[in-house]
C-alpha cells in the first residue's frame, strides 16, 4: 500500500494494545491462518518444523518433497543412511544435526508410538529435536489441540511491540499470551500474530502504515493509511491471496 518507513519502532511508549481488539482485527485480516510449511500429516509437519530451525519455510518447502518421496514413512526415514539424509536436507543449514534429529524422532515414532505422532506435549517433547515451540505447532496445526501459543521470533517481536509481553524468553512470552488470549484463540490467534510479523511487522522496516493494528500499537511509527478494515484486506491479500475478495 505504501513505501516502507525508514524509522524503526522503539519500545512501547503507551499502554498495551487490547488483546481482545487485536484478536478481532486479525481475525478479519487473516480469517483462516495456515501453516506455511508444506505438509500432509502430523509426521511430515513435525519433520518440516524441525528442519525450519534457523532456516525459512520457503527453503524447507523446496527440500521436503524429495525427502518424503525417498522416505515416505517414519520407519523409512529412520532406516536411511545418514549421509543420504544429510545430502537431502543440506540446504536448510545445520544439516548434520537436523538429519540426526529427524531420524531420531522418526525412529522413536516408529518404535515407541506405532508409527503415529503422539498427541500429548510430554511425549512430543521427548522426541529428538522437539522443543515446546515445535510441539505446540504440531498439536495445534495437525490435531487442533490448544496446548499453548507458538512463540517464534515473529511472535516475540509482535507481542513485545504491541505491549502484550515485556518478557525476553519464549516460555514467559507464551505464558503472557495465554493469559491475555482465551484458550480457543491460542492456535489461530497465535498463528495470526506470527503471520503479521512475517508480512507486516518486520524486524527491520516494519510496515506500520499498512498494519491493521496500527491505532492499537504503542510502538508504531508514523500514521496508518486508510481504515483498519482496508489495511486488513491488504494483509489478507498478502497472506491468503486465493481467499481475498474478488479472487478465486
């Protein structure tokens, strides 16, 4: 909608944004938030999420089609030669550690869980390469189990700028967000915060003028353009172009 501002936002200079209004506006802007890691089931989502550490969803999505074509089940991936798996996932970075993690997680799923990804936090976090963020994502996205809010670098940045949390650790930020959002908003509401951070509330050069939350945000720089509904539509077109009004 506009040229990006050069000035960077500072720490919140006013009262925190009202979580209820934040959730309501983002629900208009992103009515059906989607995980942008390509996957077909809980296991492929788990593996893709492990691979996404210190990488991008776009890069992971270029790697996983071949990975799952070669190794279509947890047992197949667990039994593959390590060097072959490393070669496939090399582009995601830290490929040796990631190959070890996805093979270890797949082995545990095959041997301890009858080939099915477990549906509880403790069992998921016992898998190699799985921390709370990954477990929350898999439980929420694959099983619609609201175990918490996924807190990545995008959610951390957005929560801090909106004044929804002043915490520095993902664990404490998640606690703050879970207190501010009703449990039925933990999955989709948290994912909307993530997508807002990915497309609008950027680490450098945030598009405050295009943000549907601009009037609510104590960290915004500059004045918003148009109404918040217009900005919400613009965000929807960026995140979910196929669902935007007038499109297929």
